C-alpha cells in the first residue's frame, strides 16, 4: 500500500497521510474500535477510470472481508454525504463481487446468500464553522416520506477534544498541524508563511515528526493548494451572499441564481486546481494565463507564493 514518491498534485495532506499504511491502520482502529495490524487492511479507495483521479477520499477493506470503512475529509459539512457514501459503497460492492480485491467473485443471482463486508462511514471535519463534536448525517433526511433504506455517516469535529484523537496520535497530530496554521494566520502571517511556520513548529514539538521530516516540501505544497482552494470557495460564497443582499433577490428567482452561483464556485475551484497543476508542470506564465483565462498578474502572484514555500 506504499505510495509512489511522485504523488498526484491533487492529493490532500489528509489523504496522503492516512493513505500510508502505518497511519491508516491507526485511524481505522480509532474509528472502529478495532485492533488491526498494518497487514490486516487493504486500501480500496475508488478512483475515476477516465483520469485516474481519486473519487472518494479513503476506503479500507479489513481482513476476512469483515469491514469496509469509507472516510471523507471535509472543511465544510456536506448534508448530502449520506447519498454520496451510498454511491461509493455501491461501487465498492461491485468491485468486491467481481473479486477485484483479491477475493473470490460472487454470483448475486445464485441461491446462496453473499456475505458482504459491513460498511462504516465517517467524515473528519476540520472547518471554521461551529459544529458539534460528533453528529450523525442520515440518508433518510433526504426523503420526503419513510423509505426502506438508511445510511448513517458519523461526523467527527477534530477541532474539539475527542476520544478518537486520544486513540490516534496521527489524527491528533494532523489536527494540531491545522490549528498551528490557523494560529499563525491570525497573527498576520500570509498563507505560505503560516504553513511554513506550522510545519516547523510541529516538527520541533514532536508532532507528526517522522512524516513531516520525510515529506516537508510536499506537505507544504499540498496544504497551500488546499487552503487556496478553500479561500476561492469562501470568496465565491461571500460574493454570492453579497450579491443576494444588494439585489434583494425574490424567493422564486433565488433558487435559480443559487444554482448558478454554485456552478461558479465549482468552476473557480477547478480553475485554481488547473493553474496549480500547470505551474507544477513548469508551464510558461503566458500559457497558463491564456489557458485559464486569467490576468498574467494572478499567475505571477501564485508563482511568488510557491517560491516562498520552496525556501
């Protein structure tokens, strides 16, 4: 389950950290109350076939096909996570039934019942919005009437004190790293400086030391991208809210405009990701600006911030 050194630029620190078997098994044990060893779990995270990009954040199948654990990391709670998890687990079961996890294949049209791994669904929340320490999102909340199906997703707010953080030092360390970044930003440092200082502070205090020492530059780059994308998301949401206040949108028309704003948010985030990817690939400023339809100065600003991270 070791990852290649040249990871995809789109990886988040959460996915990269807990995609490594030594940290993955610790997280699974903390979430599920199990005592698995590294060799007892398999990374079965879904990937899109067309571009080979990650489809969900993390998924693990335990030994003897007992559990299949799906984990998402979010800075903004998504109330539709239960239906997303339903889609994820359906695809996981398709792969399981086809024998793609090294298991035997199964015939769901036969007379013998197929024993499936029991699913467990989790969200690790790290955002700024005040949320409970633990909350349950339910698929049934999406239905207008009672339905014979349910999916429950347990959301842990790791900004707060939690038992799972006591059970997983790596999860506690990840939480501490994010808190350090927030702290330095509040002191007035820009994003790149805050990330640099937070990473060094964690290493000095023995927080995620082994991981950060080995992957410091990669972690800084991933964190920079994550926070920048989140800033873009926040910028679009704030702009949409301001637009609504200024224009006094009528309720009947607000729904259509909200959909348009949502598309704008997604487009802005995608654009940022494309720009960072082209920068990493060494594309020229003019080419990036032309391809992304942005001003040259915007590309140059990102290059300067990237240089700070590289030092």
